[in-house]
C-alpha cells in the first residue's frame, strides 16, 4: 500500500495542474468564476483561491479591458 501512495502523488499533481489549466481557459473565454465553479461542481471561492490574490481573473479582466479599448479605437477609424 505505501508504494501506491507514492505512485498516486504525481497523478494527483498532474490532475490538479490540468484542472487549473481548464479553469484558466474557461476564465479566458469570458466565463465568470461562479460559472466556472458551477461547471466544476465546486463553489466560487474555491475558484478564486485557485490562483491567489491578484490572480488570473485580474489579469484576464485587464487584458479584456485593453482589448475592448483597442476595438473601440479601431471602430472609430472606420
């Protein structure tokens, strides 16, 4: 049995990393933390804690604001 626990650790770590990538991708696609949490069957605070303070949602939000501003500027040139 102890050997099984050592084998499981890398698997668990990989699954956690995959989950973080999935959450990141969903947030990048514009889903809210609440929507991501509902899709994963967890709560919003778990999603929020996944990336720590100033985490992915703030970076995504700033990038979206920048993209929206650039799109508005480009739309004014037409």
